[in-house]
C-alpha cells in the first residue's frame, strides 16, 4: 500500500509541474517584442455632431508606415483606449493618421437569399481610410488624450 501512496503523490506533483509550465508559457506570450519602442498612454474620443460615437473602430497608422500601429473601440462615452498591435496599451511617440469606422445594418435592406445583410457607414467614408482621413494625432511622452470630430455621410 505504501507504494501506491507514493506513486499517487508523484503523479500529483507531475500534474502540478505540467500546470506550472503551461501557466508560465502563457505569461511569456504577453511579453512585448524586444524591438518595440516605449509606449505612451493614449485615448481618443470620437464625436459625431458633437455627441460621442459609440462602438466605432479607431485605427492609428504611423505616418512613416511603421509596424507599431494602434487601435481600439470606442465605449459609451466615445473614448477608445489605444493598444499597439491590438495588445499593448499605448502608442509610440510620433505622428499618426487616424481612421474611424462604424457600420450598421442597412435599414433599407430587402432580404435576398443569395446575398448577406449589407451595412452602411455611420460616418463619412473618408474617415475610414488612412489615405483620405484628415484626422491626425501626435503622441508625445506622457499621457495623451485626443478629441476628434467626424461627420455623417
């Protein structure tokens, strides 16, 4: 009986070791890339007709077309917390073009079996494309808060 008792204890320790290995491996995935620049806290509030634009996608593309882009989704107050690579809080210092997209189901849609449900943009389409968006921001060292105004189509 003592042999079974000790084997059970050994098996439990093996299971614990495996669990810890997976936990530490998961934590390592959140580590920022070694070449990532220092990130500065950044929020962007988006208004349309002076009111908060909720559930909109906000994308910040560096002017130099670098790989450290940022994005976020606006909350009920129209504010998005920007994450670099959709994962790391903040943005690197520099100049960015900001694009804003919000689409809703087309209220005039007539169901057709061969087609999906079309959507319409809530904001002027120019704001959703980094090549046409007039929205800009410059991120500096420290806390960065921007308020941007978009228009309807």
